[in-house]
């Protein structure tokens, strides 16, 4: 794992946490969008690691 991968993973975790927090406080639209962006980013990172 390169340093860039670690930074991207930290960004993914941060966005997932922020999206989950927004869902919990009731900002459904923003929370869903952030979680969707996080899922796509994670999937692209996962696919390039293969």
C-alpha cells in the first residue's frame, strides 16, 4: 500500500463518517449523496488495487 492509498482510505473513512452523521441528524439528501460518493470512490480504489 502506497502513502496515496492510505490518504485516500482516510478520506473515504472521513466522508463515510460525515455522511452517516448527516443521516443521523436528519439531513437525508446530503447524507445519501456523501455516502454514494464514498461508495463510488471506495469501489474505484478497490478496483485499481486488484
